[in-house]
C-alpha cells in the first residue's frame, strides 16, 4: 500500500512539473515581455504557484481550480492594455478542471466547474477594445478548456466506481461459491463418516467379536480353523484402527494423532498382533534407520500389512522373515513365508487384488516389486524397493 501511495505522489509531482514548465515556457516565449513591469512578474509567478499546487492532495482540488480561475481573471487586468498574451496556466487549467471533476463530490465539483467557466469567460471578455471577437470561438474555447476536462474527470471516476462494483460483486460471488462448495464437502464428509460409523464399523466390530467367540469355542485339534479365525480377528482389529483414523480425518480433526497414517514405526505393533493371532515372525534390519519421506514410510507399512495378512491367511505356521534394508539410493523390504494350501474363490481374488495394489503403490514411486514363489516351490516372497536420494 505504501508503494502505491508513493507511486501516485511521484506521478502527481511529475504532472505538476510538466504543467509548470509548459505554461511558464509559453508565457516567456509568446507572452508579454517581462520588461512590461511588475505585473508580468506577478502573472508569471502566480502561474508557477498555481501549477505547483497541482501536486497537492486531491481534497484541495476545488481550491486549486479556484486559484487557476482567479489567475485567469487577474492576468488580463494586470497586463491591460497588452492584449496579445497567452494564459499563464494553459496546461494547468486543463489538469485543474480534470482533478475537480474526478476527485470532488457532486456539489463541490459543480461549484469548481462554475468558477472555472466564469474565469475563462472573463479572461476572454476583459479586453473590451477587441472588435473582432467571435462568440462561437469563445464558446468553443470555454468548452474545451473548462467543460471537457471536468467531464472527462467525472467519467473516469464513474467508470472506476463501476468497475470496482463489478469486481466487488465478482469477489462476493466467488466467495459464496467457495463457501457453498466447502459446506457441500463438509456435509458429504459428515454423511460418509456417519455411514462408516453406523454401518461399516458396526459390522467389522461384529465380525471380530464373533470370530473370537468361535475361536474360543473350538475343540482342541482344529489348528487350521483356529488360525483362520485368528486371522479374521487380527484383520478386524486393523480395519477398526484404520476406520478410526478415517473417521477422524472426515470429521476434520487437526491434531497430529488423528491425521497420522501408520508407518514403519508401527510395524512392531503389527507384528505383535500377528504373533497373537498365531503367526510367528522375525524381523531384521540392515543399514541403520534412515529418515524416509512420509509417503514412502506409509507405503512400506501398507505393503508389509498386506503381505503379512496374506501369509497369515494362506501360509503355514513357520516363521515369516521380514528384512528391511536401508541402502544408499533405495530402501528394500523383503517378506518371505512358507506356502500353505492354495486358496480358491473369493479369498484368491482378494489376494490377487492385494498383490496388484502392492505393485501399484510401488509404481507410483518409480520403484520395483517382485511377488511370487521362490525356486524351491515352498516359499513365497514379496520384495519391493523404493528409490531414495543419496545422502
């Protein structure tokens, strides 16, 4: 704002300087000689002061135009009977009339116009000894020098106000549209959150409860069914945790715990849940921990979650090996488990979708993924690598 005000002030000074130089030059070149007496000096100095006043604040525009009108009347009176002179404020009269029309309210602007027109008429009528006066030229001169600049000033102000009103209306419309979109998003998020809480979370919780009850009611000697029910319990707990995070996000909670997605720091918790569900795991890490981008950290956790869930569903009771290697230009996660009986139906389709999801996550980061059985035909390995910037 300060820069704009300074720029406008500099422009006002420049306009006043141009008017001062132009009018003083015209007076000295084509006006009466200064040897005429003190009257010529008064008119010249009065024109200089009146033009210098054009650099003043806009609220004084009426007084500045009155000063120019007074000089228009005083100049022919002081220089009489010299009738071959130029106005001491030719350019200044135009700018003063424009400022009065542009910056003043209706009544002061009209008063300034009347004063300026009276000064112009008097300037042309005072030399009464002129016999060749053409009233048509007088009207044209008064209209061009007094009325036209004032009208241009009024038009400029009205146009500026009209454009400002249009801009203000457009800004309000955009604000209303933005607010309407924001309210619609909030309402939709609230609806989704309500559905998740009332329907999906209820069903997932019921699945976990019934699976636990069925597992506890099983007779001894049913290890396969027991492992399957344990996998259902573990998956339902993980699903409920993710649902809670989604609900917090949909409700717009800003705290870090609600917004935070699980990462490699939560891997120990995941492995502990799997051990409780009956899946033994062993994790090794190489290269030392390294600060990872948040998106990579989340992707690695989700890939480990998917691979370990598949191992719990379809693998044997042997130990699942998790290897996390931090290298100079990449981080590599390898999960190996012993293959159990092949699954069919919806379980196989779910596994295929999970493996496709792993490949898609890795492809988003330009990494590589290997999912499939090893050469011995007894083990399944999921191996993913994410490129990193070298330290």
